[in-house]
C-alpha cells in the first residue's frame, strides 16, 4: 500500500488540517487520495490510512455516501478533476450514513485546487463541513410553515362557510343558527389550541420554559374527564380502568398531556383504546394502549421532538403539527415525571405517563366503559 505523497509532508498543512473539526481530504494531481485528517478517519470509522484507501477502492463498507444536491450528475472523482482544472466547487452536499448505526451526517463540501508559490496546481483539498443541524433546522422551518398553514386552513374554511350562511340574509331557524354558532365555536377553539401550542414552543425555545400552577390534584379525575370528552365525539371506543390517586401538579397541563396521548392513540387506531390509571411504589401511572398501526421503528427515537411527525407522508398519516407529544414530554419534565412508549407485541403502542403520588391508593380499580361517565 502506497504511503502519503510528498505534498502531505508539509507540516504546516498537516497541522492546519488536523486542527479543524471539519473532514479534510487531500488529493494529488492524479486524483489519488494522499492524506485525510483524524476527523475524517473518525467519521468513516477507519483505523489507518491504508484501511481508508482499501475501503474507498471497495466503494465504502463502513459509510454509505448519498448526494443531496449540487453537482448531481458528477461523480466525486469528476469534482476532483474540476478542481485540478482550476475550478472551485462549493455548496455540494453529501449525506453520510454510517452502517454501524451512528447518526447520519450532512456535509457541505468545498473542493478547491492547492497551488504552490508560483501558482501551479499541485493537488486538491476537499473539506466537508458538518451542516446536519442547519439542514434539520431548515427542514423543520419548511415543515412548520407547510403543516401550520394546512392545520389552520381547515378551521378557517369552516369559519368562512359558517359565517357566510349567517350573513347571507337568509332567515334561519333557531336550531340552524345554534348549529352554525357551535361550528364557529369548535373552529375557533381549534385555532386557539394551535396558537397556544406555538406559544408554548416559542417560550421553551427562548428559555422561559413552561410555567406551572402546582396544587394537589386528582389524576384519576383528570383522566376520567378527558376520556369523557373524547367519548362524546367517538362513543364506545375507549375502555377506562382507574384507581383514585393524587399528585402535585398543574391540572390544566396534566390534562393537556393525557389529551395529547389519547388523541394520538385514537388517530392511529380503529380499534378500542384502553386507558388505565394505577399506582404502585409511590408512583401513579397513566397507560394508554392502542392496537393501531404502531410507530415505524426508524422513527421511534425522534417521536418526542418538536414538529416531528412519525407518520409524515405515509398512508397512515392523520395530520397534525407534530408538537403534541413534544409538549407532553416537556410538561412531564417540569413535573419531574416521565412519558415514554413501548411497541405492543401484537400491534400498536402503549404510552406511559408517571408521576410521584402524594396520597395512598384509596380503593381497588374500577373498570367501566367511558360512555357511562361514572365518577367523571
């Protein structure tokens, strides 16, 4: 195996390239790789320069490279040849996908000729700058604008239609007027809920966090009330079993958490959804079990990220901003509680919400169908 060529014996060049966190590759005038820094070695998982050459010759066994945009028809060697001809290539993106399970990385490439004191081209320098965060942020912004406009468009259209009927000059019976007023109320509530979520996310982003009004509250009563509200819209779909249990927390925020998880379960399941409140070893747990489409394995790790929608673009997608579970997680954090999920062995998922109990369990579990609303 050939050793690095004289070009890379320049100690100043070596020191400069090793001092950067960017990936650095140096090629000679024939397009042969003659040097790469430790950042590149680490990213690709190479233990030596010789292994790097072997891996590149074998078209990469440790990292898969995908062109994102830029010179889409050009192969990497063609870009090197362009630089050897005196051109500078920038803004060419590659996504690196390590096969060992490490996170994907997006690089912005800058490929430029190396010239000596007389101006002659003696090699090529290829720098890969990690822009993974910037790319993800840009994608989040695009998704935010697209999804938010879509979510607001529906209630806005409902409001416009209801208002048009009321303003048409047509004499409507009282029942019809009431029906239109209720439609307007539901649409405005939906818009209000979206605006509150966005305000919460902005508050978190600016470091203000979520403020709580903490009191001792009955978590089983909160859950029963949330379940009853959903049951009015979708009768017969929720099975509720609970024990009396108290926690210290913000009742409004805890209601938001339970509502978000239950709404998510009902969106992605056509079968019955089970909601259980239980207590053990000083902890109160709310479990929401659905038997729906489940969460794709490759998207589970990001489920509680802001604006992340695990079913985005899939046939099972039910829309939404992708903020509810993120906010639920943030709310549980400031309550010093937890929220997580587990895939069911058959189908669907089970979400768990846990908090420290403030009082012992008062009685055995009561099982009932949600529509009975006993004790709600």
